[in-house]
C-alpha cells in the first residue's frame, strides 16, 4: 500500500513540476483518494460573506490556476499563521482527498499538518 502512495506522490509531483493541468483520466483515477500535490502558490483569495474560505491558487494565477487548496473558516483556528499571507509565493505540498470543484482539482485543508512548505 505504501508503494502505491509513493508512486502516486511521484506522479502528482511530476504534474506539479511541469505545471500542467491534471488530465481528465488522471482526475478520474485519483478522484476521492488521498493524494499529495506539490506546486507554487501563485495567488490567494479570501471569499466574502458569512462562511468565508481561503483559496490558494496553485500552478498559476487565477483564473489559469491548475489546482486549488481550500481552507474553510472553521479551520482557521488550527493555524498559527494567516495561510493567505504566509503561503503566497511559496512552494508547498498539500495532502488530502482530491475532489473537483467547478471543474478544478481541489484539496480541502483542515489542519496545517496537511501543508508542507518546501
């Protein structure tokens, strides 16, 4: 099982390094599975409204980003830094369940342990 996870890690890191979007076939293969994805945070955004979300755009600036990290407001208390400020322009690896939101691959982060700064 660890071999599969390591292989998956190398595959996804390879995608990140090339800064290409994940293909539809790749998404279907890894959708709803625990993955690790590494890339640069090119932009951040905090949504407005009652239930705010921090969005980290990886791979390129919005709207050309290839991957999204979402941190919902109820998880902000778990961080001892402001992710939207501290992580901007840094190369990170994020671990979590791969989902699709508005056609883009995304991981929802609930803990800073899911993010490693490279």
